[in-house]
C-alpha cells in the first residue's frame, strides 16, 4: 500500500457536523471519536476533493482536454455504482489529530486511576457558538430562532491518509494536487464564515509536493 498524506490546518473555527445535537446542550454536535477527539470522515473529505476537482475541470476551455481530465478524475475518485474496472483508485482515511496524541490520551482514559473524561478532551478542543435570526424590518431577534453549534478551534491540524494500491501517475498526482489547493472550506456553515482551511499534500517520504505538479494541469 502506497500512502500519501493530506494535511489540513484550520484557519477558522470549523464544525465537522454529524447531523444531530445533544439535548439541552447543542443543536449541532461535531463528529468525535470515543476519546473525544474531533475528526472529519474520510468519505466526506473525498467528496469535497472530488467536488473541487470537478469544478476546476469544468472551466477548462478545450473539450478534448476537459475530457482527458474527467477521465483522470473518474480513475482517481471512482463513479457511483463502480465496478472493479471503475472503482476509485484512492482510498481516503479520516482526517484526525496526531496519532501519538490520540494514543496517549486513550491510554490515560483507560487507566483505573484516571480522572480524565472524554468530555474534557472534547471541551478542550472545541467551543460552542450561538446564533439567532434577526428580523430585517424590526431588527429584533426572531423568537425560537436561537441555535447553538459546537465548533473545532482554529489552528488545529488534521491529517488524512490517501492510500493507493499502485503508484499514482503524474496526471493523478496533478489532479490531486490542484484539488488539494482548491479545497478551502469544509464542514457545516462553510459558506457563513466557518470551516476556512489550508491543505497540503505530502508523498510517502513526507515531502511536501503540493505545488510540484500544478503546472501540468490543463495539458494532455
């Protein structure tokens, strides 16, 4: 297995929404593991990367060039209802905080004399933000419109494994690189100021290759 890594730094508070809340606490909870560490599901991350690549390919001016890069995208991300011939070349793991940190905390939580709780970990890495709708005519908050959401604090860095069965070719790495650079927003409310991120791509030798292949995009 050949493993590249996508590193994601949060430039603003972010909500990795899981689709539900906690009664009496938050209307929108973040996805987190059994130790309280927030993470972004690999399936979601793959979808976001695929969307960014599709958007970039759509603006290419030449039909045959656009067709070529659509083929590369299908090979990289697969297609719905894929067969063995059209299955995704890349498997995307969850974007998580550093492994050594998560293992150390998980060990402490399991100790019999431990006083550290999962909720302590979650609260140390997140905050709760509240917002309400304002009536445009009266300037007064609408009744029953108050909502709360947990957000992951800015400046945290997450890493996701991008796994390949065989070494990806130049075009595959080119498309993955431009998609990585284009991915700027993730999570819930990403169009309302949350979820601003910066992504970088690293090869199996831990070399930053984010910009190494960009010049090849849009060529055949």
